């Protein structure tokens, strides 16, 4: 099966189809295997949608084949297709971004908006990127980047986390 990259119109972040699915799946907050409109809204918020509630409604209308008001596992491919239809293009490529884009991407997962990346938040990043063993990798990532040993990755430690991302997340950091 070929690996594709989803590239938003604005070019900020390139995600493979599996990574995009990972972001949607990560927002299944109650773990029922279905995505509600509210869960879709959160997913589109993570993806940087300007009006995530509207995008969620449109995505639901597009991908909900059985009309039950939820996106099931079987309807997830249609949701990814919807994402492509609203300005994402699917093409061959690697998951690459600049350091600044990487920092912005990390901030989307900073659930408590404290400016620090916790082990749990890094786990969510790894899951969203389609990575396996996310809890283990998150623990290793925080341990490797957390030079002041406060249990978090702060702004001054991001460059160390970049090296971790290169090795463990399949992210390629490119020059601006």
C-alpha cells in the first residue's frame, strides 16, 4: 500500500493519510470507536481549521454513510477524502516541516496551554503521527529532551526534541 502525504493549502504541515486518521482517532474521547460531531470539531481544531464546528458538520454530512450522526471506523476513509476535498492534497512525500512548524504542531497538543509538553501530550503527538508504542516513545522523548528534569519539555529543550522526532516520529525537519 503506498504512503501518501496530505498537504494543507497553506503548506504548514504535511501528514500521511495514517497520521490524519490518527488525529481523528485520537479525538475519540469516550473510546467508543465512533466520532461524534463534538469529537470531529476537536479534531478539526487540532488540524487548524478556522471554523472547526462548521468543518465538523460538513465532514459528518460528507462521510456519515449510514446517517447515524457518527463517523465509524468504516467511514474514516471518507472523512480523510473529505479533508482532501477541502484543500488538502494527497501526494507522495515525507512528513516534513520547519523547526517553527514543528513547534506550532507541538503546541496544538499542549492540552493545558502551559507552554510545556508533558509525557501525555507527547504521547498524543506520537499517536497523531501514526506512531506505535506511543507511551513508551513519549517517556523516552521527555526523558531525552528534559535537561532540567522537571518532567516537561519547555521551549529551551525543543531542539533536543527535534532530534527525537527525526529518529522516532519519522519527521524530517527542513530549513526555512
